[in-house]
C-alpha cells in the first residue's frame, strides 16, 4: 500500500486533508510524457504538423480518468475493441498507481452497481467546489472552439451496418480493469470536486468513445479544459464511435486518427501508454494498415493543398496517413520528416530543397531500406539546386533523379499549347495503367524533358505538346538495385488532380508500389 492509500484509509479525514498539502514531498513518482499537439505550418494555411513536446508532471497531482469502459455495448465491434485494449489499460493503471496517480473509474450510468463500495463513497464525500464556469452535465461541441467533428457520429451500428436491439447491454465497467484501494468511482461532477480536494492539476483521460463521451462527459476533455485542468488524451487507449460506411468513408482506425488530430488541434495534447509502460504503444489487432507518409515541400504546384484530400479519399480506407509539410519560414527544413522512419510507403512532392544532413540522412535511409516510393513532378529535382551550391550546413543529393527515380530531368518545354498524354499500348497490361487510356487525353502544365531514360526505367506513359511530334516519357517505374519499387510521373499540376485519369494513375501507382491489390475506384 502506498503512503497516499495508507493515510487515506487509516487517518481521520481532517488529517488526510492536512497532509494533502505536503503530498509532493511524499510523492511516489514523476511522469515524463511525450505530448503530441498540432502546429499550423503558417498562419491561415490550415495545414498542421505534429509537434512533440515533453511534459513533466508530479504524479501526486495527477489523475487518470477511465471513461465508459463498459462490459458490453450497443455496438458489438465497439465492445470487442474495449475488450482488446482493456488488458493493456489495466497495466497502465497498475504502474500509475505505483507512482502515486489517483485513478478515477467513470463507467457512466452504472453507479448503482458501486454505491456500497468505498471507492464510490470516496468520490461522493468530496466537498462541492464553486467554479467560474458552471460544471456541465454534458459539454456539447463548441462551435467557438472547434469545427464539426471530422467523422460522422450516428447511431452506434457495427462496421457491417447491423444494429443490436435498442436495450441496454452494459451494467458495469469491464472486469478486466481492477478497482483497487485508493481508487475512486464517479460519473459526474464529484470527479472534479475530488480532483480539487486532492490538489489534482493534471488529468490523463482514456476510454471510449473519443468523439463522444471522452470529449463531452462531465469529467471529459471539454469540461476539464473549461475548468483550467491540464489534460491529455492517451490516444492508444481510446476508440471512436465511427462506422466506415459513413463519411468520410475511411478505415475505422483512420477515423480514430482524424479524431485525434481534431483534439490535438482544438483541445489538448495526446500521449500513449508507452509513456507510462515503455515499449511500443498499443495497436488494435484489427489495425493492419500500412503507414503512408506524404512529404510536401514545394510551392508552385500546390500539392500541399491537393494531396491531403486526395489521399484521404483514395487511401483512407486502407492506409494510416501522415502528412509532412515544409517549414513555411525556412525552405530547407522539413520538420516531421522523421515520420519516414516508420513509413511503409511514401508519396513525395518536393522541389529543390537542400536539407540539414540529419534530415537528408532520413531520406537516404528510407531509400536504402528499399521502401516503396511514388514521386511527383518536381521530385525529380528534389534535393539539388541545379548550378547553385548548398549553404553551409546543408546537404544535397543531385544524383537522386537518376539513382532513385530512374529519370533524366532536363527542365521543361515551356509549351503554351496543351500537353497530351497517353498510356503506352505495349505496357497497357501493367496494373498501374488499369483504366488509363492508350489514346491522348489533355493534362495541365508543361511537358518535362526526360528523354532518354536509363535502361533501368520502364516507361508506362508518353506525352507530347499539341501540334508537336516531340515525345517525352511522363510516367515510369524504376527497379532500384536494392529492390524497392518506384513510380515517377512528371504530371502533378493542380489542374491535373481534377482529371479522373490522373487520379486513377496516382491511386493505382501507390497501391502497386506498396505491393497491394488495387481496389475499385469510388
């Protein structure tokens, strides 16, 4: 039994309150957390990047709130996911208790099951506290603070669309989560009163469902923010109520990621269970998504605007997606590029960036590891300034085009007439060209000079300027010496993203380099 639990159950209440003021001196530990938030790349850009900041919290001033981890649910898949993460969550609670963290179990609507337990009485005995902002029974979406949720929130149907009968399927918290001496049980404002009595300033919330109760309950994120508490969401110990059959029609776990980003942008940071337990964060057994990292570091073709919505629409059902943007104030810095270390496949749209050696080393390692790559338009001259030399402390890779992409970039034709492209008839059976016509169709932008390609490249599409007989390769694959698949296209003008044939090409290519079957278009 820790010191905190000893005094709570063996000393008079007045003595406990007195000793609470010196609890820091007897604290069992310090929590070192890696808090992830979202920072706007530049004001008004509506492009956000992940930022990790260390937090150091006194465990004795910290509470963990477990939201609605019921023993069953209206949605069978929701109940299954609760059961899957509960063992890991219980390990988090054990370790946090050892460090002196207060554990508050909050299975809403189930208090009658616990009314005779000391943990429930412990919460109810906390004296009421007057608050500047009134405590709310439910904190609804705040339009002044946040936009609409990024995923549809509808009736709790299973992922296959089936709905269980409209009766209550739960009566208590899932038994996997142990309720121990010194814990509290609450589903209302008394949770906050208890925090104030105990001098709790910091809150870690976990449980379900992220886009509903975790945000809205009287002990949830919105309420804690309104009341001035420091709060973080443990993002790998939560789950959203989202059906992939609803907008934005993405994988359930991609839906979770969208909700996490919403919270990180508008409410509070997130952490993972690894911050408490070490090792790797929890991952649901059903989350088998490969990780797609999209790096955007060019201005002229606006791919930072076109690629993210394209990726969500065409890859959100199958991939975990991370978007990485260049620093708006320093063209030779791509913060967050370390996401490539965890990537399974990447799409790059980069133009003439010389990077700090540490960042370029991450790029080189991605290539050296044989990971698959889709490269768009200016990526042929991604890491070279042409005739200029890089500034001190920055590195370039002028051979990237020929070595990695199998290209031969020589500027462009500066054509004012239309660019026409078509699939090569002899290559028409390639999976990337499924649905791509062998007859000319018009695309936006000038035609790049790339002829002749090295013999290691396999052309898939050709283009020419309308009225000219000069033909250039505009799309090809390249087999790198280390076996990694590469697809490159010199297409990628903003207007081209509106052309169905180009959309199909980019979609096909991404699945192909990743070694995945190409799904039907939608």
